[in-house]
């Protein structure tokens, strides 16, 4: 993918995030870090969303090869799974009991209009009474 394609897909993701996902606490990864390099999380999300609204199965090997173009030292890409469960993006990872993706090591972005079904936003519901905790 060219820089222009990456930025175009990121803008689509950003627009959907603003319209549908932000209110659910889904975290939008930054496109670039402080050094101006694309972030791994953004690249993974972009790769999964590049044909959106059509979505395709992507193997961990394909994702890793794509990320290595930007981060050659990358050993194994774990971001797709984490973007779903921890950040709220509706990405299915292959494995047991998955209706969207059957094979382990495969991923699919399901939609940019709904968060991951089991995502509950920020994990800490309440902070409790800090005065009691301090004592």
C-alpha cells in the first residue's frame, strides 16, 4: 500500500469511528507516532479495512509481512486480536467457537459500525472511594 492509500483508509476508519464507535469507548489508534512512523495498531487496522465495506480473511502471516515493510524486526503480529478484545474493534480471530472466522491464525474485520460484542469500553467501572483505599 502507498502512503496515500494508507492515509485514505485511515480516514475512512476515523470517520466510521467518529460516527459509530467513539460513543462505545472504542479506541482509535494514532496513525503515526511522535517520530512520524505509522503505528503498528493503525497499520493492522488499515490492512484489515482496506476493502471496506467489503471485508476479507487475512492470515497472521499476511499481516506480519505487511507490518514488516514498516517494522522489519517484527517477529509475530498480535495486534489484530488485541484491537478487538482490548480496544473494541469488531475483529474476529479464528479459533474455537468463532462463527465469522474458523481457522486459527486468520482475522477478519466484521464491521466499522459496531464494537466488538464483548467489549465493555473502559475496563474500570468505578474507582471506589479513594479516601477509604488510602487509609
